[in-house]
């Protein structure tokens, strides 16, 4: 049983790079145009898997256990509404004798079918599965027994409705509005299982929701793919033992030391090669970053595809140790951060007794004591450089400077929102622009609880904020993106006024810069009023195309504003408009030059490293910034203009380093560059 999905079919016209260059570098590249249909000359990438259906909301609600009863059909629910102190699910009583006679309603019946090499076979196993009943925007998982590969879930119905736990009505009584979703067991006879779509020939992440009362449902499954991970000594190439493998889950800085964040362990104390066959949704993921840890070696990361059979390898270096001590008083909230080549590798609370790092790769590190988040201009209280060598202990002492005195003041004033906006619940965001001596810059939302309506003045609201650090701030109208700045002096400010401009309605047309014709691919545009100098990191409002006029109708503040297209494949001119009520504006756009990059080992896609993007230099050897995007097992790079550039691919664990390749960027349909990797 699988969700419906669409399958992308890449175009197939291919541009073959110079043969001499490929022979010289040992690297093979194929460039193709994704929007043409010509027959392939050299190679065509296989079709992408469709997107997975998102989980239904409420899936983590209370878990109810329904026991198997004797006989072919399961009709009597025996359920649990909680977990006892021993961690087991207690059995609930059936409705008491005083209640109306209970009837049953079948929620779902079905069977499991296993596909082996595309061939289905009935599964005769006993076990337990989870069925999610979804009603009234709320999901409730129910444990159901399986006998001989078949299952049935029935709910009791009395005068009050359907129930599955002994507390009375749970789902209501309108079964026409209910859906059911069946999850397979995570393992059968020691084998991890995943949902399988026979029509598409691929694993899927989530089961398909079916109507309440569905019977003889076929749930297709197959054994989860196995990834063979070789963990090797970088110097000798020998397989290592006592390997722990974790799944990284940090989106901000994937290179963080495993000791500094939460990981899911999927292998412990294993000998290389480590066989990984995870269960559940992890087994369907095509892009997972794993961390390999072996005592005495520096931990390292590799991004793999757990949804298909694969063999990958990763090399670990002999580790060194680093002891960091402190000289001076550590203020509350101080963090010790370790960086290597500007990459953050450790983020820990600083401790007076010092910190020992015992699994660092050899090289130079910078240790800093900081206040505040590492990604928001923290206060640096001390810094030192240390050199770590394999098999040795290095020591460094950080001199911690005193924190400068912080001057606090109050901010008060009035915001004015013209009644024409018809907004009785405005909200504003106050952000600190100057560096904070406390380490964490102020970001405070002002809602109706902070705003006091001014009697007799429609749209006027007073506010007072205490205990703010002196310095520069910005105040932004959260609904209209209008921003002003202010300076908070030591004596405070009580008469600040913030005036939101009145609304103006304008019509915007989006046309091709070369032809002047409408560009139907642009379905949404974003706009934002002009920002004061020094204000960054703001959000834009957006609007969809009006299907009746084929234009974009904007209601903006009466001030200069900019607009841009919300489409990666197009670039819009960088202009500002001065709106006139009822006026018509035109935004010119043109195609961006985009190349999609795929890494391959033969016919098999290799996921891009989670923490690295390709880099480019121009004809003069100068670094060139390009827009990047990620799609799991591929990345794309885009430029706003044509040109020839040198592309450098980051190192991929288990494969030989790639030589830089010259690539021509041309505005137009997306093209795909296939990079054939050479295993070590």
C-alpha cells in the first residue's frame, strides 16, 4: 500500500565534455538539457523517485492496545489508555453492564504481502502493528494484533459513539469523515520491513490513508535495504572494530562533535564492514548523514542512501586530544567553541575545571569563549589557537576577559496603524541591531498583550518595554514588513512614534525582459518596503497571480518598495517602485543559468555530502558566488548570467578526489551534469 506519487523524467539531450579532459582526470561528466526529449547520446539518469506522502497530524497521540481474540475476526476491543509504572500497557475494562449494549464497527481488515524481487507472497507471521485512526483533525494510533499475516480492527459503538479506550467517546460517530492508516511492523522475524509500492517499484515512507471500514486491504512490504559501511584506518586501510554509528540530526551545523548534540545510534560495537538495516522511516530515507565513532580515532561523517542496497566506505584518522583550561572568571552562560578552518566543530558550556576533547582530527583549531548564540554575533571573551597531533595531548589556556557593564533602559512610545488597513490585532518585532554585551541580541515580539489601544485614536497603540540594553534597534510591522530604526540612549526613550503608511493598491505584471511577453511560470511574487540602512534578515510578503486578470494585485504601504519573483529558475530586475493608488507596474525577468549536479557510481546515485557544496571560480581565478539548492541526492547551482567557470566538487568519502572541471553556464532550461565517481 503506497501513496500516489508523480515521477520526474529527466530530459535526455546530452552534451559530452571533451574526451581528452576526461582521460586526463579520470573523471567522467555528462551534461544534459532537462527540458528536451531527444534520445541520449551517452548516458541518461534514471527517473527520480516520487515524493513521500507526509504523515497525518496527531500520529504521536495516545497509543491504545487492542488484543487478538480467538477466531477469524477481531471484534472485541480490549484497550489501554495509559502506560503503567512498569512500562507496559494495562488492559482496560469493557463498557460496564449499565451502559447500552455495545456493538462493533469494523475500522479496517487486511493482510500483509511481501515483495521479493518484485514477486508478491503472502506473509504468515504473528505480531503487532499500529493503525492510525484519523477523525476531527486528530489522529489516534491503536495497537492491533496480527495473526497469520492478517489483521482486523473493530471499535465498539454504543449510544455515545465509537470508542477504543475505556473513557467513552473517542472518535465520534461519523465514520464517513474518518480515515485509517496502517503502519507495518518495524521487523518480522528479525528483518527490518518497509512499505513498498509495487506499481512504482520503490519503497515509500508512509502508508496511504484509506476510508474507515476498508476491508481486505493489501499492505505491500519488503525487507529494508542493507548498507554495508566499511570503516577503515586512513593510513593502513585496515578495517576497524568496535564501531559505533549514529544518525546526525543537527540542521544548523552538521559538523558538530557527537558529544555536543543528540544522535540516534543505529550500530554499536560492530566490526567493519558494518551492516546497517534500519527500520521505520529511516529505512526509506535517500539522504542520511551518519557519524562513525571508534575509540582512538577522530569521528567522521558520511552521507548515504538508506533506501537502496549500497556499499560505502569511510576513512578515520588517528585522533589527538586537546585540553582547554581557563584563566579568569567565566560568566554565566559562557560557551567554549572550537573551530577548524572556520567550521564550528564543538559548542559546549564552558566549565571552570576546563574541557578535554579526546577525538579530534589532527590540525589547527581555534578555541573561543563566547556569550550568545554562535550564529548571532556573540561576544568574544577570549581566544586561543592550538595544534592537535595524532596520538598526543595538546594543552591551551584561554584568558577570559571581564564582561563590560551593561546599561539597561526602557523604551516606550506609540505605533499608528491607519484604520484603512482594517487591522485590529497588529503585531511588531523589535530587533537589536548593535552588538549585545550580554551575548544574545534582543528579538522580541510585540502582540496585543504588549500594545494598549489609545482611547479616541483609532489604530493607535501605546507600549512600554523595560530592561533593554542601550543601542540601535529596528521595529518592524510584522504584517506589512514596514521597518524603522531607533537609538535607545542610556536615559531611555518614552516618546518614540512609529507610523505605518496608509495602504495603496497597485497592479504588477511580470514580463520576459527579451520579449515583453507574460511569463506564466511565475505564479507568485514577493515584495517588501524599502529597508533602512543596516537592517538585514527580514521576511517578504508574497502574493499569488490573480487568475481572472493574470496579474498580481498588491496592497502595499505608501512608500517605495521592491518586488522579486518567487521562482528559482528566474531572476528579476533589482528595481524599486514608487506606488500610486490604482497604478500599473511592470517587473522584468529572465531565465537563470542553472545546472543540476548528480554524483554517480555507475548507475547508482550517491548522496551529496551533507555539509559541503561545490565551489566555483571565474576565468581570473576569483571565487564566484552562486545560488545553491539541495534536493536530497543532488544539488543545483545557479548564476544570474552566462559565463564559463571552473567547478570544484568537494571530497566524497570512499571515492577518489575529483579534478576541477570547466563548465559553461547558459540561461535557459535546467541542465544536469552527471559526475561519475571513482571508488578508492
